[in-house]
C-alpha cells in the first residue's frame, strides 16, 4: 500500500501588538551612550584554530579512501525468523563483473528457510561504493542472468511505510523481492531512491562530528542487497504475501544489526 505525503496546512495568525511610544520629559537629563566592550583577542584565536582543524579534517576524509570503511565482514551462520523456520546457510561466492554497478563486494550468504512447507531462499550481499540500483544486481543473479529478453523482465516497485521501497517480480516459477537495506533510513530499489535516502539520513548536521572524526563517511555508500524468492505456486498473491511478511521481518533485523564501521 503506497503512502502519500499529506500536505501541511500552515495557519498564519497575525497578532496586534500595542506600541508604546516613550516620551522624554523636557527637564530630564540626556543619558550617555554605552559602548559595548571590545571582543577579547583570545576568542579570535579559538575561531582560527577551529577553522584550521576543520580544514584538516575535511582534507583527511577526502584524501583517504579508507576513512569510515569496513574492510571485512562475515554474516552469521543462522538468522532466526518468526515467519519461517531456518534450515541452513552457505557462504556466497564474490561477484566480480563490471556490470555489477561498480560495487565492491565484501561478503555474502545464502539462507534457506521453510514457510508452510514451501522453501524460502534469502540471499544477502554486503557491498560498498554502490549506486544502489538493484535492477542490475537482480539481472546478474544466477536464477535470472540467462534471461535474454531483458525488456520483458519488469519489476513492480512497491513501498510500505515501515520498510521502504522494494522490487517485486515474477520469473518462471518463482516470485522475488529485491532491494537495498541501507545503513540509515528506509530500503530502496532504484538509484534515485538511494540518493534521496542518503540526502535525508546521511548529509545531516547530526553526523558532522562522526564524519570529522573519520568514523563514518559523509555519504555512506554501503548497501545490504537482498534478494529473496519462493515458488509462486497456484496463487501468486499468496506467495507475495508470504514474501512480504518475511521481508518486513528481515529488514527489521538488519536495520538493528547493520554492519558497523
């Protein structure tokens, strides 16, 4: 169910304020003007030092590409879900293709579940330097990469207020959900959604301190790309409902356990 942003009705009230005009008695003596004290020189020194430190911090973060970047990560072997029973998991092989959105692959794992006697597969890959578009990610997936008529492979972009955007598609006998789980904010399915999420949650004043300390990058270009799939069966709506229920729980887990820098 899509969510519409309600328009904010702003009510402007104009209050009338009584203006009191002060009159000067002709016999009263004129008051001498008060000159404010000069600002101490040491305050200017502090401002100069802060400006220098800020410049050094910006230069360091900009020049050093390793600032705020995790070099290694391993996914846990098991992640329990209430919507499905965990069965097993295996480490995924790295994807090294130029079409892979230019992203740098850190780690990946394939989790297998059972949901009401139906298999549920969840693959998650930790990538950095990404542009966030899951369309190319999805086309490179081993279940779909042999599809020649790519123009006919159309995903439906859906959104929920709790999780965010995700791509829902059906191919052959499976139903898929594909999206990026971001370090902050909501999930995204396209490059433009990914950039908007960065602007809303990354480039904010609250993160200036950790950015200057080198703990995080100003634009956190990481993503937990997830693709989950299950047999479509006789009723596509039933398989979609099962996937979406598992997806909501999966997103909740990783928003609380996103890999730390």
